[in-house]
C-alpha cells in the first residue's frame, strides 16, 4: 500500500520517525516553553487584575476615609461658625447692655447735676431776693420811719411767698 503511493516502506518509516522526532523536539523545545510562557503570561495578567482590584479597594477605602474626614471637617466648620455667631451675639448683647448702663448712668449724673444747679440757682435767687427785699425795705424805712412794723411784715411775707412758690422759668 505504501508502495502504491510511490513510497517505499523504509522511506515512509523514515519520514514517520523524522516527523515524530520533529514533533518531539518541537514539543520539548518550542511547545513546552510556549505553553509555559502562556501560563506565566496568564498568571501575570491574573496577578495584575488582582493587584488592580486590591489597589481599587485601597483607593475606595482611602476615598471613603477622605469623605469621612471632609464630612467631619465640614461639621466642625459648621460648629465653629455656630459657636462664633453665638459668641458674637453674646458680645453684642454685652456691649449693648454696657452702653445702656452707661447711658443710664450719664442720664442720672446729668439729672443730679441739673437738680444741684437748680437748687444752687434757687438758693442764689433767694439770696438775691432777700438782698433786694432788704434794699427795698431800707428804702421804705428811709421814707417812713414810723411804720416800721408794717414794713417788716411785708418783707417777711415777700420772702415766704418767694420760698414757697419757687421761681418760674
């Protein structure tokens, strides 16, 4: 049958042995390293995916950590603003209360000064009226020495009326 194809059995066996040797040599020196290279490449890609997944997981954890920190900082900022506003309101109230107290003190001092000046003016006026009354009495006495009692009563009555009625402004 091999001879019918134009090949001799020895040539066919030689070709078959050469072919099997070639397959064995190629399998040992080419196929196994190629398969090993493919396996290592597959393992390297798998490791890269695992590493990328681990890196993504770490990145997600860091992102979550940063988001928590940002939320905490925002909450602290809001709290600081709220406390600052409350403190400013309290200081403003304190300043207003102090200003009102100072204004009340100034008003009371002014009223005392006015009352003291008024009393002093009244005393000065009484002294002035008494002096004028005495001068008027002296003039009246010069004219009429006989009616001394009536003149003193008139002067006393004038002084009493001036003291009880007060001076009108």
